[in-house]
C-alpha cells in the first residue's frame, strides 16, 4: 500500500539531484511567492494532451517530443523560440505525410532549465566547485559566485517560461504554423541540402496532396486545422520544490495538476521506486514520461507502471528508452514483452541522443547522427517484430545552425565542432540534421 499522496508527500522520500541551497529560508520564501503566481498551463490543456497521447498508445498517432537540452536565461528571444518551433513543425509535416497519422507535438521548452549531473562537483586546475545544474540553479561560469545555488533564479525561470508560452501560443494560433508555409520551408531544405534528392519523393508527395486539397476547396481560409496546430510543453520535473509550488487543484475535476508544463518526465537518474520524484509525480494527473536506460530491469519498469499509472489509463504514461545503438537490441525487447504481457498501456518512445554521447578527439561532448539514426531504426524494427506500436521520438535539437553533433549531409567532423558549439550542456542536432532525421524516419515508416 502506498501512503496517502499530497503535493508535499515527496518530502518524506529520498530526493536525488536537488541543489545544495545555501539559505533554506530564502528558498522557502521564493517558493511561497511562486505558489501565489498564476499557473503556466491549464489542467484542461494537459487533459487534451493525455487524450491525444492515448491515440499514440493505441497506434493511431505519433509523438514528436523535441527541443533544447537545457534552456538558457541568456538566449530568450522571439527569433530563437520561432526557429525551434519551426523545425519541429517541419519534422511533424514529413512524419504526418509518410504515415498518414497525426503527430502530437510536444516541446522541451518553457521550463527545461534544470539538468541532472553525474557528480555534484566539478574540478578545474585543482579548484573544486559545485556542478552547473542549469540556469534555474546557478551559472556555468567557473567561479565560486557563479556556481553557488541562487533561489532567485527560480523566479526568473517562471517568468521566462511565461514569456515563452505567450510566444508559442501566438505562433501556433496566428498563422505561423500554416501548413502550406511549413511545407515551403521543407521544400527549401530539400532544394538546399546536399542530400536533398533523397528526400524529394516525400516533398513532392506533400506538394501533390496540398494541390489536391486546394482543388477540392480545402484551404487555410476555410479550415483552421491547416492554419493552426496544437503544441504542448514539457520538461524534466527535477526541482521538486519548484514543481510543488506550481501544483494546483483543478476547479473542474478536483484533481491535482502540475501547472508548470503539460507533460512532465522523470529522468534516468531520478526514477528510484522509493524516491521523491516518482512519489511526487504519481499524484498529479498530467501525462507523464519516464526515461529508462541500460541499468533498468523489466521488474523495475513494471513497478514504475503500477505506481505511475495504477488505473491503466492510455496516454497517462510514456516510457522513453535511451539505451544507445549498441544496447537497444539486448535491453528493449524483454522490457516491451514484460509490459505488454502485464497489459500496461504505455506510449513507447525512443530517446536516441543520451545513449550515444561520447567525447570527440578534440575534447567536445558530441553525438554522431549515424548512431542516432541507427538506434531509431532498431527501435522501430524491434517493435515491429514484437507486434507493438513504436509511437514516439524524443530528441534534443535547436533551430540554429550549431555544430555540436557529427555527421549529416554537411558531414560535420571533429574539426568542425568548435565553430559553433553553443550548448550549455548536451550536444544538439542543428536544424538541417533534425530535418534529415525526420525525413529518414518518415521514409522508414512509409516503407514499413
């Protein structure tokens, strides 16, 4: 029997990856202030996302979850938000056309400020300081003042999330997401990419489909679905005090919702069965995700399903595998079989980024697009062989022209990484690499 849940019951459990705040009284004061702020998202929006994820769970839709590895306080701009949204919309169009299924679009945005770390401290030139835990906690500059955890940053995270959400709602409802315009961007990508001819069949097919709809009188002028999109936010629910402060009771149902984002996920480092993160998230009614890596066992995954989705609600829980291209074929099948045999309804998604990270010969943390595509291909093949629905893709990307991941049509090499290596934490696919991934996955799904 689990203890009775409340928004603060997680405080009775061991909580991993929490900052070492220097002044607990100041932290509590800031969290009290945030608890009086308006919610960032609404319970009804989270319920709608859960309904759409139920369609993914049932094999009637796809999930595309994508965005920055860690948002920055220094790069808040309409242009950056627009460019990230633009590449996600472009990817979704290619996937929709190739599968004939709707794509549920969830961004790693408007709250993805905190990052788990493998060590609480970092050493440079014999100086040991706290690790950088994301802009919501401290600053990446390597000096004592920058690395001290600052509770006032929680307030800045809230306000930046609010501003980002306002822009996202304006872009997705104000004509920016017009289907014809998104396709024109994809046509530009196909025309300009060194591997563009490889993707032309899909692009030309979308052109023909749009022409057919126009000939039938279906245009953005008389059909809002061609001019607007549903777009949802998500982040790793890492800082539990902040998440608790934004948890509200829904006036319609009386249920608790974490109103910091539509969807929250638990990371590989914080999915302890008796831990504070699972305890907190089991009580909020948002759709949830849980990362699972090479160390997880089928028995642990079954227990996670039982705790986070005891009523077996489709769309409630997404299991996000992050095994790496070399491990997925040995790790994923027994977990899928165990969950399927136990009749747990889950969305199966693949994070092909984290399991394929390594340090380049020049000292940069990086990933190779070939490894990313290899893990995705094996993910889809495994599910096809088991008769289950491989419903989701979870990737770290940016709409900018960065040089952080190797490979792609532009053949980025170790020697190119330093040119525009801008990430604060993990390497991201750039816009071109992200679209290559979408077109190649779309091609595989179309053939399958």
